[in-house]
């Protein structure tokens, strides 16, 4: 006896059988399909020149001009100039480094005082510039460091050779 069929069941169709194709056949089929989709010799209105670049291949109808593309504007770059370095001996370098360290210590020590930080932070930055040789070591800055920033740091900067 046969089983009764369910009237709500969809009739099944035979599944298509796919045969395994070699890789070369699949690549060839892909290339044929891809080349059929692309216009020959042109890429969206452009043709490829001998050097591999694309150039306009045809004129648009009705007087429409394709927009011209500008080269990207590059701002002229000034050559990097070395900062003026002030020559110093090894003793001067050591004195200036210790003065900078004392300036930082006094800055950290007085960080709870907000108003003195307004002049101590720039003085520490200038002291770093003096240590690196990009800022001049002057008597006026040394005295200001002595009074407003660090007593020991100001004395060490005064002992160091002056650049001006």
C-alpha cells in the first residue's frame, strides 16, 4: 500500500547535480563572463594608453564636457632650518641640567600654588631650552630663576658661561 500524500506538502523537485570542474575551466569561464560585462578597450569612457594610463576615449554627446581633474595643490614646504645652537662645554651642560632639574622640583613642590605656576612653567621650558642649547643663557633669566623659581637653579645658571 502506498502512503497517503499530504495535500499541503510542496512537491519536491530533483536537485540539480553539479559536476566538479577543473580549476582552469572555472577560471576560463570567469574570465569570459567578466570580459563580456566590460566594454572592450574602454573603461567607463576611457581608453588605456600604451603606458598604462587612462585617457578620455570619446566625446560626450550634446556638448557635455567631462570635468577636468586638477592635480592636488601642495603647499610649498620650507626647508628645515636647524635651530641656532649655543656652544657649551661639558661643565656648562651639567650645570644647566642640574638647574633644570631644580626648576622642575620647585615647580612640582609649588603645584598647589596656582598663580606662581603662571611664570614657573614657562621658566622651566626656557631652562630646558638653555640646557639643549637652543636658548641663550642670559644674566636676566638667571636672576629671574634665582628669585621666582629656584634658588639653587638660579645660582647654577649664574655660574654657567653666558651666551650673551
